[in-house]
C-alpha cells in the first residue's frame, strides 16, 4: 500500500470495489500508463490489477453472502456486476461453488441449525 504507483490503486479498489474500474481508469488514478501499472502491480502484488480486483470483489461478496440477507442479484449489483449470472460465474470460478452454495455452507458452519 505504500508504493506510490500501486498504493493508490489498491486503496481505490478496496474503497469502491463496485465501481466499473478499467485498467485505464486505475492507471489514471496512479498517474501512470496502463502498461506501467500492469507491470508494477503484477511485480508487487503477484497478479494483474483486474485479476486482483475480481478476487477482491469475490472476497467481499463471500462476506456479504455470509453476513447479510441480500439477494445474490443485490450483491452482484453492489460489486459492479450487471447481472447475477456473470457474478455467479465469477464467484464459482474463484470460490469453487455458487454464491447460494457458499451462503448455505457458511450459515451451516457458523450458525448451526440455520440454513
């Protein structure tokens, strides 16, 4: 987070994961070119910026699904997805299960008798 290029980008992603970020808008936030951001971000974080953003969104989504009663579609909208289908596909790719399956599992594990 302390890097002059990557830090502002990470803070922006964490502060507004639902914003329609592009590599260009993230690079503008850092004040560098898209290629400079992509190289520096990948070198420091270990993955490209938009891959990191997807992973961050899915981390936030997992928490939202476990801790709220918001519908999958509502969670998808809050995290920048136009529809629940695209969101569900991304969630399953990252977490290995559907958003609804994750919700059922976390509620069964953390709140026995609920589910």
